[in-house]
């Protein structure tokens, strides 16, 4: 089992702890060596800073999870592992990974036919549904206006009638 797979399975709190701890360790070591501090002092300070910042990272994420869940889900969504982003448990994650592998195997067995083609194809005439319009059936007075076709019925959209309906509804709301 390699390090990246171990890191992917960790929760967000532990990932933040590790990140903060590694940054504190590196900075403590670098600054200690650059400024000529003794080796024992550098090691001791690095250890304390590593532990302190690991706790700080864990605490920040725990506070975000509890009090600002929107930001926490945003950070979780930025995770590279989609299973972790959904907040799944280890068993659910393993089940999803197993299903994903089976789907990939089935696609490979079918020659890739099971995987949908994700390339962009331009639309053609066959992609559109054909709607017929019977303009002569609108009315004998043949008023101009917009017409909506729904289920092969032509519904006249007259602005005057719509304005009158809006006024009626507003009067009912006032009463």
C-alpha cells in the first residue's frame, strides 16, 4: 500500500493536520539552520511546532465542520477523491470503488461500448422534435400575437388578456 492511497483514505481533519505539521516542521528546520541555532534546540523546537500546528490544523477543520458546514463541504468538494467528497464511510467508499472497477471491466469487455461517448457532436435535424403548427386554426379573426404549441394544441398568448388576468389576480390579493 503506497502513501498516496493512505492519504486519500484519511478524513479532512487528518489531512489538514498532516499538511500543517509538515509545513511547521520544514519551516522550523530551515529557519533554525539558517540562523545558526544549535541542533538540539532546532530539533526540540521543530517537534513542538510540528505538534502544535498539527493540532491547529485539526482544530480549524473541526470548527469549520461544526460551525460553517458550507465552507467544509466546499473544501471537501475540492478533494481529489470523489468518494471522500461525498462524505462516505470506508465501507461505502470500497463499495463504490468496486462498482467503478466492475463498470470499467464491463466497458473493456464490450470493447468500450458501455462507456458513453463524451465528445461534442453537433446537432442535426433528427435531434429536434417536429412540431406542427396550424396557424389557420387559431381563430377566424386571425389576431396577431404569440402562440404556444403544447401537446399539438395551439394556445393563443394575447398580451391584453394576460394583463387583464394579472390585474384580476392583484385585485384578489388586495382583498
